[in-house]
C-alpha cells in the first residue's frame, strides 16, 4: 500500500508539471527531466531527499554569494554555485516564532494568531494546523529535525509535529556545533529512504548577546578590532528623515534588547564585524552537514533549501535586531540547490519563505500539499524561469518585547520597484520607497505631495489584500 501511494504521488507530480509547461506553451521534450532537476526518479521511483538548512537572524546580504566581501562563506556560496539564489526573498514576519510557525505550517501569522514569540506549551498549536513534518510523514518520507525549535508545539509531541527524529533543540553551549553530528546520524540511518531533514542553526542570532556585552550562546568571539579596522558602514546607516515615530518607540521598549540607541559610528562598525564573524561560524557547520550528504552517497539526490527565519538590522538605519519592516530585517537568504546537478542562477522573483517552502518541497517530491495553503510552488519557476508567479508581496509585523505584544502592528507591500510601509499608530505612519533608485530606503517619498497617486494605489492594494486574506489590519490602512 505504501509503495502504491508513492507511485500515485509521483504520477500526480509529473502530470502537474506537464500541465504547467503546457500552460506556458513550453515544449516538454528535455524539460520534463527538470521536474526533478536532472535526476531519474521516474525510472527507479526514488524520490529526492529534502534538506532544509536554516540560520537565525541572517540578513540576505550577509554572505559572499550576495556580493559581500566583508565575510567568507564557502558553504553558502557552494549552495549558490549549485542552484538558484533568489535575491528578493522575504520572511513573512521579522520575529522568530511567528516566522518559524509560518515556515512549518505554511500559513501567515495573522491567520494562525501566532504574531509574537510564544512558549513551548501543549495546547497552543491547533490540531487542524498541519505541521511540515506531519505532511511529509503522511507522504511516505522519513522526517528529522535538528537544532533550534522555538515553536509552540512541545518537542516531545511527535504525534502532532511529525518529526520522528528530533534532537538538539535545547539551548546549550555550542548548540550549533552539535547539529552537524546529529544530522549525520539521521542521514546515515536513512540514506536509502526518501527523507525530509531540517538543520536549524542559532547563529548569527548571538549578535543579540554580543550587542549587550553578554556571553554568547554558541561559539566565542575574540574582541572586535579597532573601529577603523572594521567594515565600512553602509550608506544608509544613519536614522532617516520622516521616519514613523513608532519605529524608535519600539527601539525604546527594552534597552537590553536595543542597547544601540546611542551608539557611535565606530560601535556600529564593530557590530558589523562581529555579525560577520558569527555568520562565518555557522557557515562552517553548514559545510559539515553538506559533507555528510557526500559521505553517505546521496548528495546528488538531495534538494537543499537554505534560508533564515528573518534578517537583522546589520547597522542599516542605526538598527540592531529585527521587527521593523526595513529591507535588512525582512530580506532573507533563499537558495534552492542540488549539488552537482543544478547550474547557478540568480532570480529576482519575489519569494516569501513563510508561505512558499511547503508548497515547493511538495512540488519537488509529489507529496500532497494541503489544499488551504496559498503559497507558491517555486519548483515551477525552476522549470520555466520566465514564469511570473508573483509580482507583489505583503510582509507583516507586530511589535513585541519577547512574548509581550506592544499593540503596534505594520504591513509592507513590495512590488517590482516600490515598497510601501504603514504602521498602525503615530503621526507619521507611512513610508514609500523607490527600491530601484533608493535601495537603502533613505528617502521617504510618502511625505511628498507629488506621490499621492502612488500612495493611494498602495493603500487600495493593501486594503483589498487584507479583505481577501482576512487580515484585520485593514482597519489601519489610511
């Protein structure tokens, strides 16, 4: 019965891809092979393994493959050199638990109610909200999860989350360093099975502890060099004019969380240096996980998705941490890779990792995707790179001091060239940026009367989007 189910899943997968190619009037000759990105599963019925590698609080530009020359990330660069790097990928909400809940359920924070950080407590996650592990378990996959959890489902409740092998989820010294070993054990034991494995790392999240001069949870760092020896700050490092006052109200919510309020230029340069070193630390552990794929002979049959739960201010707009809707906080790395099988490409399609990962890995494997999910199956973009699957994206935020919500929310609407931000409170509530001419978001066009028509169009779009998606933020749109 199980093998019969797998055959039906694969059959469904291929017909789905054929229909997709037909819709775009693309010949299926030769392209059908790309449905599994160069593999021969149709012949041997072996479906690809899925490896999801997540970091925590890594902004999209913090890797060598993105053009950053202030750090060295050979493992991340290797993934980009063997796959598609999506340069305009965003989280659904720039805070740990809401973002992770979305990634592993496929549903947005305003839909699930998980809009702030939450405790790991039984009874919070509804049974009707299917978890990624459960979806793939039902699809005939072995499931594993190693590393940072930060979800409301107790780790021990395997019957609900569906990850049969779950290890190293507690916050311990050198937690990240242990993750590759636990991943290697799972890969070794299931190298002959199709599997879904999540490798979830904590760094560069330790930048939070570094900023307040506390001991780091993971690896240690030497003292930062003198400021003049640290990376040069980005052009947008100063606080911009005409900024919604709620942004800095959030920054005042907890000095321990935001110790950077009065930092000098030199301190911000040292912050960038420390952040880069933490990214390099986690990159080293990612390489160890990739080495296990090669060691056990399944490198070519494993599709890897690399991303992060959200970004970090990275000194842009004099900001550490996340939560605000500036690019540094909401843009994340997103790479789909298959080592030795895919050619490198950069794709500028808008991606939301919180809604798109589950449909995408279901698309790659033939596992049935829950019908209520609204995210994109990005595997279709790999078949037809010119296919327009999305031209506008909405990102949410709800300001919080850890698990305490502060009653301030916001939304960002991102299009091909423009970005509109609106917060629920304040005298100045809106920002409008031309991301082509002003990628650093320094010039708020919303305050200029000449842009009233653009503002009106963005407001109308957001109102309609909220109404369509059952988002109560509609009441705050001007």
